C-alpha cells in the first residue's frame, strides 16, 4: 500500500493554483484515459460521491485528505504521482552524478520564469517537509 503523507491537506493548501489544477488534471486523466470510467463509475470505484467528484474536477471543491486517500487506495496510483506527477519511471538507475547532470541540463533548458517557479516550489517543499514528517520515515 502507498504510504500517504500525514497531512495531505497541508501539502495541497501550500500548492499554487497551477499545481492544484495539474493535480486535478491527473485525476481526470486517470479516470478518463487509464480507467476509462465515467464520473459516476470512478466515484463508485473510489467510494466518493459523484457530485463531489464533479465539483472537484471543475475546481469548485478542494481535494480533501479523505478523498485523496480513497483515490490513491482504489486506483493504486502513487501518492507522489497524484501530488506532483512524479512516477517511478522518473528515477532511472543512473549514477547520482548522471542524475544531477540530467536535472541541471533540463532545468537550464527551461524559460527563466519556470526556473524561478520550480526553485520556489523546491524551497517551499523543503520548508514544509522539515516541519511535517512523512509516515514511515
């Protein structure tokens, strides 16, 4: 089973509107493209109401910790993927130096505005995780 961060709601609350929107889009993509479910089928599958799912997908309701847990557990997706879009495939078996070089090259290829946003997100995540330990760590 996935180990869920203790306070998913706090992580989500600290996300930018764009990050929250991307997370919701991952849920929509999971529902439509991977599971091929209607809203009603996915809601039943996860144990949430269809009306809540509809409001969540349209941005009228926030993703709660309880709903997050139900979606992760029912679908089997990684909590890290749902929160940040990171998959285990993102971590290939390379040396740490190769990984760092790949990241630096990728990061430097981005527009400056995106580099600033990523740096700010890393800073916020670092501050958050220093004060909010993860279950199982």
